[in-house]
C-alpha cells in the first residue's frame, strides 16, 4: 500500500507540473500577442508606411532579440531553481 500512495503522489505532481506548463504557455501566448501588436505599432510610427519590407525585417530583428533575451533569462532562472531543488 505505501508504494501505491507514493505512485499516486508522483502522478499528482506530474499532473500539476503539466497543467502549470500548459497555463504558462497560454499566458505566454497572450503576452506574445500583446508584444506583437506593441512592436508593430512602434515600427509603424517611426517608419514610413510605404517601406513594408523594411518594417518587416526590423520587426523580425526586434522580435528575435526579445525572444533570445527571454530564453537566456529563463535558462538562468531554471538553473537557479534546479540548484535549489537539488540542494534541498
């Protein structure tokens, strides 16, 4: 019986981790869409409307830089959390 209880707790933790990851992804998508609109409006304000190709490249570069910076930050945060969990 102790093994069953241990397995149930493990499944519960995995379920929670999965749901948390899904919710995080959903909120991440919402934030990404908001940033998408904000960056587009910023580019449209400072670049003439006739230069659509240039504005698309500028948008792609800005979006890539933001994604890379966030990925680096999340990677470092994950390492810190892993060190704390392993240390516990």
